[in-house]
C-alpha cells in the first residue's frame, strides 16, 4: 500500500504546480505587466480626476467683469456696445450698504428773524448752526451731521436745559452700483477700435475675472 500513497502524493504535487502556472499565466502577460480584460476601463485616482476637472472649469467658467458703473444707464450703454461685437453678457446690480448718519435740526420758528437769532445763539455754543432757507424745514435751523448717537444724546440734553429742542433724522449712505458680466474669453475680442472707444467713454471702470455660470444674453 505504500507505493499507492507515494503515487497519490506525486499526482497532487504535479496538479498543484500546474494550477499555479495556469493562474499566473492568466494574470501576467509576456512583458510582466498586469493584463486587463477587454472592455474594462483603467482606474484613475480621484485626486487626478479632480485636478483635471478643476483645471477645465477654471478656464471655462471665468467671466470677464467690468465696472463699477454708478448708473444703470451707463452699464447698459457699455453692454450694448460690446454686444455689437457679438459678445454675450448681462448687467448685475449690487447694493452697497454703509453705516448711516444723523442730521440734527430745530423745527421751523415763527419768523426768519427768530430763526437767525437762534443760529447766532447756537454758534455761541460753538455749534455749526445754519439757517434752513427752503423746503419743509424752512425757517428752521440745521446743526449738521453726526455719526454717534451718544454725541447726539449729550447735545440734546445740553440744549434741552437751555429750552432748545433738537431733533435727529437718520440718513442713509447706501448706494447702488452695477457690473457687466461678459462671456468667458470675451477680453480677447475687445480689441482695436472697440477697445479704444470703451476706454474713452468709461475711463474709470476696471476689468477683473470671476467664476460664473454660463452667460446668456439678457435681451
């Protein structure tokens, strides 16, 4: 029975060696590189794909932006000029919000003479008082503009002790400005006579690039 055991052992070793050779041959080609089945796409690192996508988007999505314009009429005039060259774009409005200030005044008095007398009196207190000559507050007195409510409260308290009532009205410094967004790559088309005309008509605006959505004409 011993020869049967040795025969089976030899057969098993031979089969195992053959199986290993077949598996390796199926996985490795003649050049030693890993072989891929037909139709299977090669693997690309996510970081590599991200870099390629970002590079493409950075070139394609940057609009040319011109401004600021301080009236809608100006920005629309600029836009009409570039559209004649076949460049698409649109106008965007921006609200600039600033800290408000306060105007102080005394309500109109019975006569101009009385108002002028109060002006002289307030100037004696080292205040910048002026007679209001027209409008709803005509024959009133203006004390100018103030930034701080604390300063206003102190002044109102001081003048109230002298029988002078001072009122404050809040004034806004907010304003609107306008930007013109042109399609990516448009800067290369603003050349020659068109560029010269735009510089002459709008000398104070500047150019920058910003990432933006695809530009479509607003007309």
